[in-house]
């Protein structure tokens, strides 16, 4: 029922052409669409009922993310309703109700290099009297330009590469000393480079435990990785459906090209890969709901498979569309762009394949 409701709503309210409209208007997403998502309870999917949420769990969040991927809907859902909500819930923050009602959006500022690696955090939060002064640069911050607040991973002890000594700060995105520079990506989504110059924070801004922020942020990141894997699965499914429809319509040599056996084999192979990946994503959501402390393997397997499957789907889709697939006027190219950015965000295929190998003792 949730999937059917989400599919019906997004097909009408956020078709692929809405992505073009956002791009042409230079906006990260449609605020009206986000308000409607909040009214339907999507922003509170991981928030308890006592905080105004629906508390439906990670599997439900994955279903919503997958349907968003199918139509390439743009919103801060993963950053806010999934990752920030998970972190704030684990820290028993009173801001959860604001997320549930759609009144506040978040960005997670974690990475500082070319690849996902939270442990390499070197942004410093130095004690200064009763406050902390935070300085450094965060890169590839999804929803970083539009977010109202930032969950910032900073180093309060130790050195880069160590998981201990990291602390999460929950700060207003407009606080003095914060500069947010837009870094447009090929999928026309909101990413930013955030520079912090002696940004003042107090103990009240610390989310969770001082020097143990990695434990808190790891749960949030895994929740986001599972939701992103689901979104990529939706991207693959959307590209597959568009391609199959094209194969049924396009004629060559007085025959629809879908009647050519070679193309049928490729479409069948792609369908099989999407189905196997879907199983991995369902499992990741299930483990996050039942045994969140043991979810690393399931989540990384889902993200790695989803990354590879989405890449296959969009590559096959563009190729089987022929020359028109390379044009901006045709939608299949937008699926390729979304898949490419999604592959890098929150850890690429190599990052998650390495985690799977490590978990399996290799």
C-alpha cells in the first residue's frame, strides 16, 4: 500500500520533467513537493509517534526512496528524514518533531577528500573557554546549500585517520563563520563545499557523546547508504522501464527493435540483476530494523550491488536508445546522471566492496 501510494503521488507530482524545472530555475528541489511529503508522513518515517512521526522503519524508508529514484524526484529526504532523523533519534534530540512536521532540513557534513572516508576528518573543534571553535572544510555535502541545519563531524581529539576523538555538532547553517559554496553536479542536485572559519559552538550543540561521534554518525550513514541503495534501485528500474517501452515502439527494418533476440537477452539480463539487487536492498532494510548494530554487511552489500546495477541499467538504456539517448531532450540521460552521482555519494562501489570483503574475513 505504501509503494502504491508513493508511486501514484510521485508519478503525478514529480515526474522527470520536474527535475528539468528545478534545474532551469536553479533550485535544489520544489519546496511545495517537500511540504506535501511531510503532510503524507514521509518526513517522519523513522521518527517515533511521540515526536509526531510515523515510525514505519527503514524498510519503509527504502520503499519511499526507491519510488523517488524511479521518477528522479529531488528532495532532502535521505539527508533529513533518513540520516539526520537516525542520528537525532539515537541521541534523543528534541528536534525530531521539527523534522517530522517538515519544518527543518538537514545536511550531513562528513567528508573532506575526494572519496568517502569519515575517519579522515581533520576539521578541528578546539576548546576555547566554555565553547569550541570549529575550522576546516567539508566537501561534497549533499543538500548543503539549502539545508537549515548541519550535522557536522569534527575532531575534538586525536588525529586524522582515527575513529576516536570525533564529535558531532548540530549547528544552524547560517551561523557566523560558515560559508557554503554551491558545487553543482551533473544530476542537477544540491551539493556544496562548506568552509568553517572559527565557527563558535557550545556544549549544547554537541549531538551524542563528546569524542564518540563516530558511533553516532555510523548508524546515520548506514541508514543513508541503505536508502541511497534503494533510490539507485529505483533509478535502475525507471531506466529499465523506459528502455523496454522504447524497444516496443522503435522500429528498424520494419520491425520493432524489441523483437531482436540480442536486445531481448540484454533486457532479460538487466531485469535479473535488478531483481537480485532488490533482494539485497530488502534485506538491508530488514536488518536495520531488527539488528541495527549488525547491519554493516547487509548495507554495504546493498549499496555495492545497487551502484553496479544502476550503472548497468543506465548504460544499457542509453545504448539501446541509440543517438537520442545522448540528448538532453530525452529523459534517459537524466537517469545516467543520477546514477553517476549516487554511485559516489556515501561510498562508491570499491568502498563498500572492501567493507563486504572485510566482514567476510578476506
